C-alpha cells in the first residue's frame, strides 16, 4: 500500500445529482477540476465540452482539483434506465479498475449519489440494475443522499398539514427536514438491502452548496467501509487539514 500515491474514487448517479459540488467540498475548492486522460495528459475544457455536447462521455478521464491532488475522481456520467451502452461501459471500467495490476490505477471506493430532489423516486430501475448486476468485488460502494436541502418544501407542507401556522412551521422546518431525511434513508436502505450486491454504507448530505460545509462525516464513513488499513491511511492523508478526523483515526488505531 505504500506505493499508492492517490486515492481514487468513482462517482456515480443520475444527472444533476450534485456530484461536482460534493467533490468541490471534499477538496475545499470552488473551481472546476482539471481533467486528464489515462496517461496524465491534460485535456482542455473546450475539448471535453465538445465531446459531451456530442453525447460522448469518457469515464476514463481523471478529475483532479489543484487544492487537493491527493484525490483522483472518475465520473460515470448520469446513466439512466435503458442506457445499456453506458451501463456496460461503467461495469467494464469497474471490473478493470477493481483488479488493475497497477495499484495506482485501481479504484478504491465508489460513491453512488441519489438526489433528494425527486425523493419519491429514489430507487428506480437504474439503481436496481447497478446493485443487482454490478459486482464491485473488494471495492466498497457508499450511497450518498444528495441535495437534502430540497426537502425543505416537503417539510413545510407536512408541518402545515399537522396544523402548524406558517411562522411555527418555519421555526421547525430544520427538525422536520432531518426527520424526512431519516425516513428516506431508511427507505433506500431497505430497498437496496434486498439487492444482490448491496452498498456497504450510507451517508445523508446537506448544505453541500455552502463553501464551508464540513465533509468529515463523508470521509469518516468512507474510511470505515475500507477493507485495508493502508487505504484508510491514504484516505486520511488527503484530509490533513481536517485535524478532528486525523485525531479520531489515530485514537481508533
């Protein structure tokens, strides 16, 4: 494990699930990532945008933030139900990178994003297909509930249905949002636990649009599902600025 230079994560989920925003918070950045091909050659933005406008998306591209080069991210794009070609490309990538001969090319974790913007359609055919058909081997999959702030309107409506006046509903909305998030988290966990290859863990994320949002819970939970201590240390090393996380890991070990 000492030869591994960077922690590599595949980020998955539907389009507009807030994936880029999460990566920015994790890397403490407001900038877009630099993009490289598999050989370390930088790819200019206009080339990337041009290929994406033509409907092409390369999961092999490496996304790296200048603020934290200890991470390398891959984006699966927003594969939806029925997109067989995208699904097969993603599965082939996962299989190849889970067992790559070079340790620096292997994927170490997968973050599967499910947005709460459409909370009544959290586990659809695409999610079922992935967790039933894609064996990620020793690479752990974490489900990330994203855009939790979108539950605010639902929370207000529920409070009003309970008889709360508007002013009281606004005072209690944060508490109700947390209740709704717990409810949908339990629902998603129940649905996916019956799949052939269920996720190893779940994290509910909120306020990721704020630049100072703390990602300790995400990092901690990702580290907890790693099978190898060397990978845990590598993950923690990318978060040297997070003193609390580093101390907690040191105490546990």
